[in-house]
């Protein structure tokens, strides 16, 4: 099962989900940047410890990212943001080295 999409999905009109979490996310995070890896283009933001208020599951190592730990958020820039993932900073950096594609589990 490989949910790769060959056709970039583009949204017209910029409709975004508005929820508490997203509002907080947009307020507390700084500028995003683009990274090109072997698995394509990503929009990436660095989350500071003070901005990390929840625990997340890192898709790189499947361990929890505890609150207050600075980490990385990455998502497909052409998507609707639902594929956003929180990564340990080190797991994000190592992902390209290991040749890891988008996690499938
Ligand atoms: Zn990790």
C-alpha cells in the first residue's frame, strides 16, 4: 500500500480549516521555509519549546515528542495541511540520509 500521489492537489481560494489548534499554530510559529528532499518538497516550521503545548507522535521513530520540546513540523506545501507531521528535529534531519519516504504505518 503506497499512498503516493502523482498529481499535486491544489486548492483554489485558500480555504483553510479554522480551529483552535490551527489558530494557535499559526500564531506561535515563525516563518515557514521550503525544503526539497528525496521525498519531494515540504514546508517546514521550527517549533520552539514554549510553543509546543501538546505531545505528538514522531513519524520518524514512532516515539512521543513531549510538550515543551522544540521540534519540527513539516507538511506538503500543495496540500491542505492535513498531512502535517510533527518530527523530532534530529529525526527530520536524518530522514533524508536514511532514504526514508513518507511513513506508511
Ligand atoms: Zn523522532
